[in-house]
């Protein structure tokens, strides 16, 4: 009897202890969940949901899938957090800001200008870029010099964009007659495409987008700037606890300090300025008239070497503008402009034979690629190889030494690119082994190839068939600007 009472007491104690434990555990879990920060929630889920938009500066199709400056920056940020990015595409800019402010997405990365009005809805990160807003006009029409020269309804602008905010401000300040047409759910790229087609004459586009787009929309040219450079930043919900935002700020500050940010900027925007209107027009004419004869050969060379055919074609364009009978005063010849020695090395017996030249050139690229240490990652390895191929590997090595002396990383093309031109200056070339070199040339060479490559990637992946066809259509008479 006594024993049973003891047992009962024991059982009651066990029961009470279990209940207490469960209660504490439940409270702890509730507390934990309730108190987990925005940043912790993203990390627990393993996914960062980012609202973005399609634009050449933000998110577009690249050679290996989605690419763009914002995409690269977000991928780096997500990696830093240990999560995967997931991009979503709200239909309008207003939806994009709405999804951000309501917390439907974790953040927005869309080349957004951090404007005063938007700050009422969202919180902005540290700015990672500055752009000017440019009024773009159609070449061959009268170029306006200021807003005063724009007639009613002539300006076409994306609704709720920073551009519209600027125009609203200018209108209420001292231009009550200023009017424009606004487009909901249509991006600047579509407006540029319509301008190129001749459907509209004037629009407003961020400077970095103008720079990239004018290689494809060849009638687009800047008329004037609307104002001073504006900060571009990521947007976050205002009502959040700020932990994700401050992680972003830490990341961006760090990226700036280490030069990662500047390298990404140089990678995405650094070479596009080199193509002027004539280069662009000629390039597309040659895509139409010359490339069809050789594309299958570039593809064949790609099969043999594993190098993207569009890259081989870009090199071929830089070398000879796709002319099989090209010859230079220094005796290099053919589509890939091979020297006699190089040709011999890769088994080319007739340098003017396009098939031999293209396959030989591709094979030679593999051969010289071995001169660049294999630890160097792509795309740096490739750009350094091309630079070395152009200027000579001894000079390239000298530029890499100068880069290192300067505290830069000699394994990054964008760093070496800055030092190559120093080889024209005595105070530098006299300190290295191979002396003077025309160091600007490999920089132009690689920049040009990257431009052609970008454009061929765009050409082979775009869904904007109308623009592509327009680029290839027979030239219309080029009217001088009125
Ligand atoms: N920076 C512009 C903005 O924030 C980009 C908008 C656009 O080009 O559509 O509104």
C-alpha cells in the first residue's frame, strides 16, 4: 500500500516534470520563432527572394543563362549569407515597390534610384552606383538641347520610374507646361526599342542603360541629361527589423573596400563605351552579310576546342572583320589573322582558307592559354590569354608584375587592364624585363572582343525578334541630324 503511494507520488512528479519541460520547450520555441530576425529567417529558409526587372543593366540572358550587374551582385550577397537567390518579376515598378514595402519579397535589386518619394515606402541600402537620367532622342531627328525644346506629349516615360519623379519635380518647380506620356508595365528597354523602330522620338533612360543599349538600338542617342548623378541602391521593407538591410550594407561596404564592386562595374559596364555609332552599324551589317558564310566553321571549331563559337566569332571579327582574304602589313592573314609561324604550329597550310584559319586560330588559343597559370579563374584566364596573345606574353607578365607592385591582384584581368597602359611610360617600362610596349592595344583588343561577344550572345538569345530583324535589315539612308 505504502509502496503504491510512493509510486503514485513518483508518477505524479514525473508527469509534472514532463509537463514543465514541454511547457518550457514550447515557450522557448515560440519565443525563438517570434524573435527570429529577418536575416535569420532568410538564412533558415536558405532563400533570398529578390524582386527585379528585365533590363540589360539588371537581369538579362547571358551566354550561360541569367546575367547582369544586379544578378552578379545579388549572387555574391546571397553567397555571403549562405543562401540561394530567387528572382521574381513584378509587372510594374509600382508593383515592385509594393511587393518590397509589404514584405512579400525580401528585397528589390532592380537598378532602382533611391529617390525621396520612394524613401517613404522602402528603406534603401548604401548606394552601389550613380547614374544620370538621360533624355534619349532618335538619331536623324532634331536633337533637343533642353526640356524647353520638347513639344507636348513628345516625351515617353516609364510610369512610376525615378524619371517620372524627376519630371514631376521639374514641372512643379518652374515648367508647368511640361507633359509626357507614361507607360505602365513597360520597361525602358521596350521604349528604346520603339524609339529605334521610329514609333517614338524621345524617352528618358539611365546613363548605364543607354551605354549598353545603344549597341543594339542603334538609332538611340543621348540628347541631354536631366540632372546630377543619382544613387542606385537595393530596397528593403521599411517595417522590417533592419537586420537584412544592415547585412546588405555591411556586404556592400566590404565589396567597395575590397574592390569587388568596382570590378563588377568594370566587368559589366567597362567596355561598352568603346563602340561608337559607326562601329555598331558596321558590326550588324557584317553579322548580316559576312557571318552566315562562317558561322558553321566557328561552330565546328567550337566542337573541337570546347570554346564558345560566339567567342571565336568575336575574335575573328576583331581580327579581320570576317574577311577571309584579310592581310596586314606585318604579314598576318586570314580570318583569324595568323602569323606564318603560328599557322605552322597548328597545322594550317593555307591561312586564307577560312576553315583552316578558324580551326587553327581556336587551337592556337588553347595553346597560348597554357601560358597563363591554370589557378586563374575564368573569365580572367581568357581575357589575360587574349591580351597576351595581342601584346606578347612577356609584356603581359610585366604588366602583371606592375599590378602586384601596386598592391593589385595580377590574376584579375580588370586589375591588369589598368596597368597595361603604363608600359608606354618610361618610369614604368624601364623597371620591367621586356621594356616598352603599346599597352593600350591589348586593352582595346580585349574590350572590343568582349563587346562583340556580348552582342553575339544577345543576338543568339534575344526574344526581341523585331529589334534583331531591324538590326539586320538593309540600311536605311542615314539622315543627318536636323
Ligand atoms: N533608375 C530607374 C528607376 O529607379 C530605372 C527605371 C527604369 O529604367 O525603368 O526608376
